[in-house]
C-alpha cells in the first residue's frame, strides 16, 4: 500500500500538486477492534476517543480520511462497511470475498478489488462437473465467508444435479469431540470420496486434521481461504491429489525490487522493523541478502484499491475544483463514491479494472494440484478458470495432475448400476440409490420406474417393453357375476421482554432519517437505553406507518421501570430513567443510535446529525434494552462488546448471537432459534413428513435458522427438496422463482418458512397467485407464524339397480354369452379366457332362485298333510339342499382367482344338486315300481280323533288296500 501511494505521488498525471498521505492501523483481524478503529479514524469525535482509549499514542494528522483500504476478512469487513455507510466514507477491501458484501443496499459505501465468492463457487462447481463428482461432502467455517459461500455452493450444486451428501459447519477452534464427529461422519458416508472445504485457514486445517485419522484417502477441493502453506504446515500427505482455488494475482518486477530494498530503508513502519528483527534472530543472519525476507503478497489487489481511490479523487478534483487545487467536494463521500463506481484503468496484467454497480469486480482463478515432486509436497499450477471465457471457463492440463490412491480421478457417487429388470431406488442415505427388481408383470422405463403392463400384456425377456400375452381357453357353460388421506399442522412461537445494561464509547455522525432522531426520555440517577422500531420500514428506513405492537413494547419497558422505582428492595434510593430511541428496524440506524447513546462524544454527534432535536440529558447510558431483530442486534452487540457493557435483546433469536467469543456482552430474554428449530423438526417427525420445501430470509435470523434445520433434517433422513433464500425486498423475479421451484416439485405438500414477515409473504403470494389449486401445509417460524389448513374431501356411494323377472325372457337375446379374459390378482405370462354369461343367464338364475324359495315354502307347509307326507319329505330334502348348495357355491365361484376354480365350484354345485334330486325323488319311485311287491308297500297315514286330531297311541297302523 505504501509503495502504491509513493508511486502515485511521483506521477504528474494523477492528482498533480496533491500528495496522498496514509494512516495505517492494526485491527488484529478482530471484528470489534475493526469497528472501533474505523470509527476512531472516520468520525468527528474519533480523535478524542482514540486519545482516551490510547493515552500513550498520538495521531500525527488532523485531516479527514477520504477512504479506507481494507480490512482483510469478510467478517471484519461487514463491520467496517457498516461504519463506512454511516459516516459516508468509501471502504475498499482487497481480500474480503463474501457475497453478503455485494448487497449495495446494506453496504452502499463498500467496494472491493477481489472478486466475490460467487466466482470461486462457480470454479468449484465446474471442477466437480468436470470430474463427474456428483456425491460430495461440504465443510465450511462459521463466519460470513464460510456461511454465504457454502449456501451458494449448495444452490449451484443443486442446479447441476450435484448432491451434497452432508454439510458440516466448523468452528475456528473446534473441540476434540467435534473433530471426532467429522471423522465419524466421513466413515458413515463411505461412498463420499471428494470433499469441498470452504472456510478460513483455521477451520480448514481442523477438517484436514480430522481427515488424517480415517483409513481411506479423500480428494480435497479447497477454496482460497485454506491458504497456500498446507505442505509446510504438515498437511501434504492428506491433501495429496487435492485441487485448490487461488486468485490470479500477477506480480510485477518493480514491486519485487521495492521489497528487496525495504530492509535498507529507514522510514519503514515499526511493524516491519520488528518483523525483520524477528527474522534475523530466527535465522541468525546479519546480511539481509542471505535472510528469507518476505516478498509481496496480494500486491495487485492492494495496488488496485489504492489506484482506484486515487483515480476517483483525481476525477473529483478535475470536475469540481478550480485551477487543480483541493476543494471540499473531494472530502464528500457521496461524490467520491459516484466517481469510484465509474473508475476504469489498466491493471498490471494489461486487463481493464473497473467496479460494477455493487462495487464488485471480476477476476480469474488459478487451479492448483497438490503433488509429490522430488520427495516434497508442493502446489503446482494445472489450469485456470476465467469467467470471461464464454466457450470454456475451466481450462485444465489433466495429464499433469497427480491423484491418490490410484493414478486416475476417484469416483465419488452413491449409485449402484442395475441389471436388466431392475430399477434404481433411493436408499436411506441421502442421494444414494440401490437396485430393486420390478414385478414380473412390469417393464423398466428410464431405469428409474417400473411400469405395469396392461392386463393383456407381459414384459419381454429384457423387461424393456411389453407385448401381448397368449390366451389359454377354458370353456364353461354356467357362471355367475360379482363386484379408500389425511393431513393438518400448525406452529406457534413465544415472545419475551427484558431490561438489561450495556454501554459504548465511540461517537459517530451521519445523514440519517429524521424520525431516527426522535427520543422519549425520563430522567433518573441511572438511565437505561431502549431501541424499538416505532415505524415500519418499507423501502427506506422509517418511511412506513407507526408500528403498534412495538410501541406497546416500549410502554411495557416504561411500566417495568416505573414498578422498579416504586420498590424498596431493588435499587433503593436510586431512580431509574430511560432514553428510548426509534431504530426503524434498520441496521445502520441501530448502530448509529447505539453509538450516540453510549459514547463519550455521542451527544456531540447526535446534535450534529439532529440539530432540531434534544436528547434531554448529557449523562451516560448504563444499559440498553433491544433491539428487536437478529440482524440489528448483530451490530449493536459488537458495539457493546468493545466497551465491556452487557446488553439483552428481547426478540433477537439467531443462534449466531450465542457465540460468547464474538458477542461476550450480549444476552437475551428470548430463546435462541435452536429450540424452535427443534420444535419444527419434532412436528415433521410426528407426522412423518420426510419430503419438504424450505424457504428462509437472507439475514442472520433466516440463514442461521435454515442452516440448523438442514443439519438436523439431514441426520433424520428428512429430504429438503427445495432450499431457497428469499430477499427482504423481493422482486417479481424472486416471486416467479418461488413459483417455479414449487411447480418443478409437484410432490411437495409441506412447506417450512423460516423467515421474517416480508420474505414469508413472498412465498404465500407465490402460492396464492401461481398454485391456487394446490393445497400446502405451512410450518412457520416465529418470524411470521401463520398456520395453514388442509381441506379434506370424500366420495359418495353409488347405488345399484336390478332387473325385473318379466324381461328375463328377452335378456338372453340382447346379452348373449361371450368369451372374456379372467385377470387374477397374481399375474402370469398367459391369460385365461372363459365364457362369461350375459344378463339372460342372470335373469334365469334369479327366476330359478324364486322357484326354489317357493318350493321350500310349500315343502315346509306340506309336511302337515298326512296323505302327501311320503312325497313331501323327499321334495323338501331336495329343495333345501339345492338352496344350501347355491348359497355356498355363489360366493366361492365369485371370488375364485382362476378359471379352473370356477369350473370346479360350478361343477360340484351342479353335480351335487343333481344327485340329491336323483336320490331323494327318483330313486325311491324307481325302487317302488321295479323292486317292491305289494306286501312291502305300506301307506303311512294319521289316525285322527274328531275331538283332538291327535295320533292314537302315537302309532301308525297299516291298512290293506
């Protein structure tokens, strides 16, 4: 950076007669120190705060800083960019790559000379596609770089049918248990042979350490956060054959010459002098030419940042300043930002440098392969990825690459190749497919579906198509004829309030909404601060109507303080006051309100930004209640941690805020999201909903909640088919994207929405406008929490009719007997054909049944006729047996599954009935006619009494004819 400024000062074509100075600070790669350093450099009261915090140090200039180069990480750049947005000072980072920082609405004054992560995500996915790795694992660091990068990898991988078998967030300092869990996970998913690591160096090294404990070799695909010193740090064997992404950074000879001369210069920084002294002691060298002096690193990116600011300042000066002298416009951050976005110049590699509308720039990436050469592990350049090359973005020299454990790219997929007649089916593990044999009467379509043949068809020997079955005829002469979802759910959430303490010591000044200046104050010996959104934020902060629910929460805080002041057992003789601000539910306003309430120079900054308002007091704020959302609490908590004062939010639920290392002074009176995530998972498991869609808002609340939900769902075999982030201010394209996703997945009936009100309404609107005919069950987080109902339907019964006997004679003419197929439940390669009788036969059967019933009736009555007893007893037995045989044969015949069974049933019924008739009616008469003599024949009669009509002596006497 110093070299670039010296070079510009020596040029006459950029900022002539104007010298550029610099104020370089050490932020220790810490979020809170970055926030404090930015404010002490850019705010009106910054020098006062710096001198108070650092009494032994001195700032050697009183000028205003027009721009900031850095910081170096995405997580620290988020806070630097927020301060830059509030103070209207452009911030240009040279290595912060998180896509979160591309949001120009949240970070309007942030720019960068390094491409955002979406480009290296594209390079990683292109590598996976190139080697056909469709089943991979994803590890990422728990910071803005890792979380947003991993989200983009998952989205792009899903679009290209690449399955992420599992994802694991990794802390910078994981415990031994967490490392064992990583190893266990990799052993469980033994089909995963390629893993993607997208995270910081510490998190990436932790994953490599866990991989080294398992027996099989894995191919590592690493992002640029993993660094370039893996071999020297002892991870050469575990990364052997791995592929790593590195930003294309061509150096120049002049920069190297400058670095070689640095040890001999006297005006270098104290940091560089201490570095040289440490190198000399470690290497025991006095001649700098023999010492390992560090060379330039990321020089092109840093030089581009300095040159961009210089060219923009030169453009402002030439546009607004007369006679080439300095004027006030060059210190106006808004004007300077406009010229920065229009900057264009030639880089060292002779390509053109410029910013797009979001302050981003494009770039190329070098593809490196970890190889073992001459007994040493080293990264070797094997290709390049260029997004500007529309024909082939990825260019690889695969013949120069080394692989492990075999000398060819490994196979990383979880698919079993199936034989003929088998289909691929999903297994228990995510994205894994095994083989299942199709039923004998089905053929295979597209290798994934068993399609049943028509009733008259059968599969060929390859089970690839169907053909007609041959017919097997069975002739009959008599026959007979014969002939049922639920879902509902709801979800609920809990809100709590609390009063807590917090403080901060940094002033700030900015152009903010006038409504953010409004203050509700009550005096007291101890004053508590409050951050509540009094107004809705529709497009710009505080542009909406009054927010009734949060105004009620303000009154609850006031009422709580009133009750405490009336008690003698709590803060006796000390009165509590309050200063309540309207933070408009906006990140910038929340940060500004927190700083102006709690810093020593806060009253000065408040009066400068709000000249028509009065805070009501000049004292210190002992603590702060709020704010209400996770996104705003993220920045307020960082401000609180710098000055070591606790704060408690009453509604911020994101689990990101549970990190006591990042937010040591943050507390809350509401449960973190992990509990409501557990509730949602329990609901899904209770109803056995294993195939769902997940929509979440693009903020700390939604991103972290969705991440936990995906992690738990993955372990419980819950398939999240749609995993889509929804912006806070969605466009029509976002609405259409939601509708398209639901249209593509027409089997989804359950939708989980983990989002705030606006993104949730986007999903509901998409369903209402594009899927009004479908019924969904919604499970909502407490960010919106509207239940959905599932409507149930039913079927009506169908009545059957009958035929009158009078048409039985004519029915046989119009419904003759015809041959038909019998389709048994268990199919066979052939079809049985039988003669199915028409309604004429049915009418005849009904008529015969009526006759049999009538015969039974008369046979029952005839038993009391003495002279007909010999006849009636045989007739009665015959008709009774006929009725019983019919009652037994009809259901058996109707339920028979084979024609031969029908034949046997019908034959047995007819034969039995015929033999009963023959034995009971005809054989006795035949015997009497041909074999019995007159002496053997007797007539059985009844002796009757005219009085009693009873049998005499209970005996039957023979009478001679």
